[in-house]
C-alpha cells in the first residue's frame, strides 16, 4: 500500500476515520463503502486512481474505525455526518462521488440533501429494492448475538464465505473482523437501506449518473429498476464481479470511473 494516508475528522457525531490519497488540486473523488465493510475495501482502487484524483474514503459512522451515530441509523443521518466530514477534510462542492451497495444509497441521499453536491455520480450495485427485498432486510438481518461457545463466530464466517466461496481467505477475514467490530448495531445500516426512499430520490437526480454491476452482484437485478427511475443514467453491466467487485475486479471498476468522470 503506497501513498494512502489515514486519519480522523472531528465531527458533531464523533470521529470519522478516513483514508485519503492523491495530491491537492486534482479533481476530488469521494468513495463510499458497502456494509459492513470500511474504506479498506477501496485501498487497491485508491492506488489505481491516486494519479488522477484527490481521493477521500471515509468509514461510515459505526463501521471501520468511525464512531457510531448517537441515534438509530438512517440514510439521512449518515449523509449529514459524512457531508460534515467531507467539509472538514477540505473538499469543495461539487465532487465526483462513487458508492457501492450501501455506499450507493448514501451517495444518492447526499445529492438529494444538497443538490449539486455531486458533479457526477457513479453507483455500483444500486439498492433499488422491491418489497420482498426490503422485507428480507428488515426481518432477516439481526444483531450479532454473542454465544458462550463462540458459535456466533462460525455462523458469521460461514455467512461471509457463502457470499463468495472462492474469495481470498484474507478478504473474508478482513470482512469478518469488520462485521464483528460493528457490533450489536451493525444491522442498523441494513434497516436504514430498507427504509430509504432510494427510487424517489434517484428519480430526482439531475447530475450525470452511471449505474453498474457485475454479473454475480446480488443487486444486479436492481439495475433495471434504477434505470427506469432515472432514464438519463448510463448503465454498464460489467463482464465480471460480485459484491466484492471493488476488491477483486479493481481495474474494471477503476476504468469505468476514469472514463465516466473524465479528466476533471
């Protein structure tokens, strides 16, 4: 890992941990991660893109090394906290914004809260959810319950391996530790996504928008609904990739971002 810096931004909800790369004066790029990961998922991509952009990748409140929200999570609360962190970091507006899964929801909320925040918006695996998917998130994602014999550890490990049985063990282990670190409140982000008016907010987006997903992404089918909500959006179906596309198909995603965001 070269040229990536870490730090904390002091905000009204507490400390927001971040990774950054690239030189000041380059076009500003904000990267928003999926749940229950952290900005660690963008390290490889940041190394690819640091020569073109000034990059900020914060940890969503309650994940990675960021403090948790004081109140129950919502997309509006995440948006407010991260917008404050972006200002504290010194990013101007508008910026280029990329979000993957939950990060895509947060990106749409941020642009909805402050139209013009994004010069261009790229969304990977946009969570355009149907009623059954929303119900599954509300009912199926529950807090991690500790068990004296450590059975919860095996359950979590098996769930993460099931996402991609061929993923490098180091990647599964990283995500395993990040899920554990999120603690009893990790499920709140999924609840927030289930309650988010993603389709309504997406339909009102005015800036150029890119929608993309790989063939094995759990949210691949969401591309159709998202493109109907925002007919002006460009849609790209990547030839490879799943929920870990940013880690495992870094070049594919980076190429799309360079192409779409352009030189500045």
